[in-house]
C-alpha cells in the first residue's frame, strides 16, 4: 500500500513525528505506520513494547487528544499503527499548528493559520467585530446605492428600507454585540483599507505582452466600487461596434456586459480580503481576465465549482448584503448565468483557472470585435473621470426627452446612480445650458435644450 493523503510510513519513531499526528488531527484524520519504508516494505521496530506505551502518552500530553495505537505483525516483523481521528477543534503541538494536505504536512502561519482557526471555530472573516469604527463613520452614498439597488432589483421594498442606517445594518445582520462586523465596514465605509489592505479593483488595458497602455484604481466601499466599475470598463476601456436595424442604431460591445458584471460582483463578494491582494481586471483585444484571491469550500475542486452546486459563500455577511442589493444570486447560478450571457453574444464559454489562491475568469471577445475593442481615452489619469460623467449626462438627457417630469429619485433608479451623483450631474447640465427647469419643484418639468451642430 502506497502513501496517500491519509497514510504515512516511517521506518522508526522520532518525537518530531508528533507534528504529523497534529497534521492528521487538523485534517481528515489518518494513519501513521512505524516500521515501514516509504515504498511500503515492512522492516519492523525493535522496541515495540516501549513505543506502545510512550506514543499514546506523548500524544495525549502534548496535544490533549486520544489515538488508537495498535501493534501489528507481518512476516514475523512487528510494526505500529497510529490511528488519528479528525478533531473538531484546532490542535496544536508546542504552540504550532500543522495540517495534512495531500501527502505532505504543512506548518500553518499568517493568513493560512487565521483562515484555519476561523474555519475550525465556525467564525468567518467578515463576521469579526471591528473596534473604533461606528455607523457614523460609514458613507452616506454607499447606503443610498444599496437602497436604490435593493428596490430596483426587487429584493426589498421602499417600506423595508424606510428605517435608519443602524436599523438597516441590524436587519442585514451586520452587527455583533452592537459593534460593526468587518462586512459592514467593507460594504459601507469609504476607506475599507483601514481593516483590509487591497480592498480595491485594479483595471489595466494591455497591448502586446506586458505592454500596459493605461490603468485605473477603483477604491471605496464595496457598494461604491460595484456601482462604478462596470460603467468605467464599458465607457473607458471598450469600444462598441455600431450597426443599424430598421434605422435603429445598435451598439455591440466585445464582451457580454452581464457576464462581466457577474464575474466582477462574484469577485467582490467572495474575495479573500485577508490576503491583502486587490481584485485585478486585465483587458486585452481578445480577452478579459478577472482575478481574485479565493478559498474554495472544503473538498471542492475547480470541477466542483464548474458543476451545478449550492451557494457556499466565503464571506456570508458580504454575500447576503450583495444578494439583497441584487448583485449576486443565492443559488450558486453565477457561472451558468455567465455562460448563457456569453453564448447569447456569440462568444466562447468563459474559462476558469486556479493557481494557488488565485481564481481567474477568462472572458473571450467577439471575433468581429477584436479590431475595435480598444478605446484609448484622451487623458489617462487614474480616476473615475469625465468618461463616466459624459455617459451619465447622455443617459439623463435621453430619459428627460422621453419624460420631462422625472424626479431626481426616479432618474437615480433608472440610471443606477446615487441621488447625490444625479444631483451633481443635473446641476452641471443646468449650468452648461443643456437642461432648464420650467415651473416649480413640485409641478414643474425639465426642458432639454437643443445644441448647435458645433456642440
């Protein structure tokens, strides 16, 4: 019998092998055989009687666990079997934590140790209470974004949301002992980097190889990032092909918006923020790569992820809030939705790869869009710049041309932008003479002013 994930062979006993016992106890359990070579040949042990007394005592005294230790015999040679059961609580040996992974033993430290201890104790990273940050420190616009999206996507009603921010946090289970969970800070604080470095998205446009042409960093609360990042990608980084159907102008982008949206929202919701590595979006002519740090559920592989599966979020509190906002599903259907969106646009199915703790989704561009996918902005500053604002201005003008009595709240719902953003945009449009308010606030309407050809 060869060595496996649950079987380890040792020719003779040394006390350092107590670390292997610790590793098995912290994993799925296993058996250690003393007196057998790595190739499975039984060589026997000379001091079996003493070892039968010493080994279980040392295991009990150093780790506080009980094991079955059996004396076996083959071809007249005695060897020892140590049967280690999996432990429901973390086991340490002299203050060190070890775990069996595959056919090797690993010493846990840093983020890996933190994740292991949380898993064993049933605590999630995003559920840990935060000291020194209160609801008064959270971002007003982020709450507006959540309320707007929750209503727009039909996950909550206006009546549900007609409560204070602290009541809303409690309703979303984002408080523990009257303190904010990490999830609350990540979702609603304008600077979540105070508790998790790398809590932002990096976007880069690449030419051939490592040729970085321009880039952006999108920072803020998770709700703020989710509200801005998709529009930024589609207005600054991608260019649509134009066609006409019955005199109707049709814009088709190289990547399906729903698939990009799903991939990025899943990355935001399920990212392992303890790693301190930002989510990265790499855009090329023929592909888009969306990468985030991940921790798959126990015993899951890439194949498990790609098959039909139940939803097992790594950040349950963040995922619940994202679900309430309509950003993600609760049934583990995200990958299937992405595939459907890709096929509807005529692109290849997305590819998934896992390298270490890094999960990357590769989306393929439409074949006829590669030549026109690059959209180089006039200025490459690393901010959410005029590109997004111009797109929003056009959206507002189109809505007002259809219905000049729309309120700012209604425009906010239809554009997916916060009320504060809409107010700023409409003030700018008014100052520029693009729109004029006619009548009073309650019964008035908007007039969209026609521009000269040179405008």
